[in-house]
């Protein structure tokens, strides 16, 4: 029986090729890109789940609260983890500390690289996390001092292809020699922390022992492995006692309270609100949006199937009548039509899976992922594909099957029930399709508006044509940086040169507890601190709005600070000039005075609000900014490289441009926006495919009506308007539904940004006009052909 159903189904589908092609094309496209979206979402949700003990590993982060401010740091003190293990043995089975090493140059022979992702680690890291070793013993690899475990890619980078890397050595600019004791597989991309090497942290243990645990310094990522069945929320409450025992003596006099936050590592990528994260975070909002988009694409294709099948009911009405007259039951007829929809879904599923596999490299480029073909064949994705096929093949096919199998044999054979049914449902489904497509189109426009707003926002400093150079602080003296800066100032290709401890718009400054003069006396406040030389403000175009900047005199070093407007506002100063602050040192350290106020600028990324900031004078910082004269950038770079080699002959010449670095912060949102725009276009394409089929059947049903109207004098334009008007009205109704919904949703999304654009009416209007234009293009082919047809041909059978 089933074989008979499918055999007849194949004949019916092949008989009406245009109908079949529209359905298969729409469903294949929707399945293809839904699969890609599911793989993307699955990857975002799978961060850190590859660890064998992932459900028991938690990061200990810090929530710091001052009298007037509070903030969250992903880092905590050096001894946080091991102290928790000692103090709470019933809850903590093991602890681990990972500490980013300084930005240093490593070399072997003539091969050298500047490394930024080498981490200091405890010896139990491989028992804690699942980072498999391909060489070496996981239990002893980091046991000895100056041991280092390299990733496979890093080992090949330094030593080339080799059967064994154990025993090889790397030197750095500090005069240290590190012995390779293990090779680990490259850290998976879906890890919240990634590194190229792990180094034994014996020196850190010595430092913490000599400095009482350094409970005032927040620099390390601390992890604990909790015993099974330990409630992390209860544990977080319990460890509040750590403040009184270890930190209160330092922070309580400053009116600063610190609580530890127990974060499941599996939630960090999408849920963390901490700053100082080791890797860029994902966006839960985008994951939800893309997940909903995947569902939308399948629903749009299913709506097409329902619409096209019910619309063509007139062609199959007599078939149903004959079958019923010959004894077919309604159940057997419904099974026949369901078998056809199942065939369509199965063919589309196979094609979609093949197309998704072939498009995966392109999708990786667009999304920034490194997904493999195996990701498409994971059980969760296959279950998702099976669900799509069931939805498309059975659920979407059930309504048309019930409608067609419900025709009365006598009425159909007499010609009474010849028109297709379900017109109201088709109109509702078309409105739903275009409302969803319009919402996605509007969202694409708003995402673009927000990115352009961020890229074009006045930052308060100059970023174009600014060359950024970073001498290695581990092997470079400040006097050498001064000499290099002075050498660059003589370079005719440069218009300005300055040094600082940070790069504007990019680098995160770290808070220090500052004793500062308020309107009611001295108070302790956590404030961001940055160092700058006397040329920094002018070179970067940062306006001094009151007082003056640094002069380069000795008095700057001892007595002067420059603050930003945000600090003036925070302190409530009517006249900031002359206000006192003790930025560093003990209680006996001298106070410095405010000599100037700079206009607020974005020191951190635009994803962070502007915070109070103090500049202290540094004769030279380890970040050099050089403004290149336009337009000959290439020759300028050659001359700067010559100066670099003269100043730092042992260091590799590396540079970036400030605007490129600044724009990197938008790369993740740029990629997500590109993804969303592509899938918005696909949703419209699928909707237009269905519309194309509906228009074809509508013009076919009204063929004789059109002929009569033309005989009675109707012009071609009137006929086109008559046929297109119905669909234009449906799009406008979709606009009435979609526009307020999109505005409500997107307004909430924009509020997640500290700085955001307003919703632009033009974006909504253009989106609706684009949809209307595409609708007109879609319906024009059949409507114009119907208008141009000879009415004699349509009326000669009457």
C-alpha cells in the first residue's frame, strides 16, 4: 500500500513540474540555511562543554562595590582558588590558576615571534580541563620550573614539522629559557579561554608567598572543581566570609566590598557580564534571533506548501471525485496527499543537507567560525533535520490533505465545487510570511544603522592615519623608548609622535584606589589610571578644556595629574584645578594636584560607558603613537621601520593602525549583522517563491474573467492593477503588523548598548518599499502575461 502511495505521488509530482520545483526549491533553501543556522547556534551553546568535568568546573570572578560605583571583573587575586580549596574542602575538590603572561618575544635560533597568548598555569591543569596532550605526561608536564607545554600549531611555528618536540627550548627577552615538556592539541575555538602555550607558574607561587598572597591585586583567572552535588549558589553565599578573613584589612578602610561570583564555565561565553574576559564574548540575543530565524525559514517554506497545494485544489478536485466514486475513503486519500508532501520533504532534506555541506566553508568565512562537516552530522543537528522533515512533510501536508480529501464526489463531478478552498487561510498565511520577512528586513536595517553609528561616533580623539607601535616592555628600558620617540619626531613622514601606557578606544585601564579630595574632604575612590607623556593629548587630538596638559618638566612627575570631565562630574568639583589626589604609594606618598581637564573621550570600547580617568605623567610609555602624513603611507612605514631597527635591533618590527584596531571591536557584530542580512534576504526569497506560485494559480483561475474584461474594454494597465492589488494589500497589512512589533523588539535590543542610535523612520519606510517593490516584481510576470493574452483564447470554450 505504501509503495502504491509513493509511486502515485511521484507521478503526480512529476506531472506538475512547476509546482513541484517551487516547493522543492523553497524547502531546500530553507532546510539548507536552517541547518547552517542550527550548527552556528549549537556551536555557540556548546562552549566549554567538551571538558569531561565541565558541569563541575566554575570560575571565581569578583564583584566589587564602592560607595558610588560597582563593577565586575573576570579576574580575582592570585591565591583565590587555592585558598578556597583549603578553606572549603567539603565543596572544592581542586583549584587552578591561569595567569596571562606578559607580552614577550620568544625565539629559537633565528625564529622569533611576539607572543600574547602564553599563560602561566598550575601543574594540575590537564587533570582539571580536557586539553589532550599528544606528547608528554599530563601529570608531570608542568611540574618542574621553566617547563612549557606548546600547542601543536605553536610547536610547528617555532620548530617546523617534527616527530618529537620534547626537550627543545625557547628563549625570551627576559633571558629566560623554557624547556618543552609537552605538546597539546590546539585549544578548540568554542572555549572561553584560549592559549598557545602553558608555562609552569613556580615564580608566581614564590611571589604570592613573599607578598602575603597579594590580596589587593586582581590579575588571575581562578577556577575550582566542585564535588558532585554541591550547589554553586549555596557555595557562592558561603564564601562571602573570604572578604572578612583575607580582604577586609585592605579594602574596608576604603569602603570597598568584594564578593566572589561563582560562574559555571559553560555559561561564560553567552551569559557573563564581567570585564577583562580572556576572549570576546558571544551574544545571547543574536543566538536567539538566529535560532528564531532558522524556525522562520522552515515555517515560510511550509506556508508556501500549504498555499500552493490548496490553491491548486481545482486541478485535483475531479481526481478526488473519481477516486471517491471508485471506493477510496477519505483516510486513504489523505494518506496519498501526505505521501506526496513527505516525498517533497525527503527530497528537499537530502538536497538541503548536501548543499549545506558544500556551503559550509563560505558560511565559516561569513560567521568567523571554524566548523567542520562533522558538525552537520551531530545527533542534535540530525534530530533538528528530522524535526524539519516531519514539520514539512506531515504537519504542513496535513491541512492540504484534509482539504482535498474532504471534497464531495458528487458535487465535484457535477462541477459544483471547482474553486479552491481555504482562501482566508491563504491570505492569513501570506500576511504572516511577509510580516516575518519585513521584520527581518527592518532588523537588518537597524543593525546596520547601529554599526554605522558606532563607527562614525565622535570618539573625542583622532584615529585615522595613527600608527601604533609597541616595544616589548620585558626587554626595553624607558630611556630607549624616549630615544625612539625622539628619533621618530625627526621623521619627515610623521606629523606627531607620543607615548602612553594605553591606546585610546581599545585598551582597558585598570582601577587603582585613589585618595582624592572631594567637596567634603578626602575620600577613597577606585579610579582608572593611565600614563601619558607631554605630547599625548596634542598628538591624539584630545582637547584640554580647562587648565593645561603635561609640560614634560620634573614637576609633572611628582605633582601633576590630568583628569577627564567624567571625574570632575563624579566628584562634583566646581573648580577642579588644584584639587589633590594621592594616586599611588602609601599614606606617606605626596599628593598630586589637578593641572588640567581633558574633554571626555572613549578610552575603552564603545561597548563601555565613559568612566572617570586620571592621567599621570610618564616620560615614556610602552605604546608609541605616530601620526602619518597623508598620502604616502608605504614610504612612511619604511622609514619608521628603519628607525625601529636602529632603536630595537633585537625586536621584530610590528605595527598596527589605530583605526583598524578600533574597528576590530565591531568585527563580531559585523559578522552577525552580515549573517542576519543574508538570512533576511533568504526569507524574502522564499516568500516570493510562494507568491510566484500563488499569482500563477490566481491568474489561471481568473483567466476567463480577464478575457471578459478585455472584451468589454479594460486596458492592460487595469488588468495588471486588478491582479496585483490583492497582493499589495496583503503586504500593506503585513506592514501594519510587522512595523510596531519590530519597533518594540529593536528598541529593547538597542538599549543593551551604552551608546546607540535612535530608530530611524526612514529604515522602516525603505524596508516596506523594498518589500513592495519585490512583490511587484514577483507578480508582474504572470499579471502582465495575463493582461497581454488574447481574450479569444480564454473565451473560446465558453
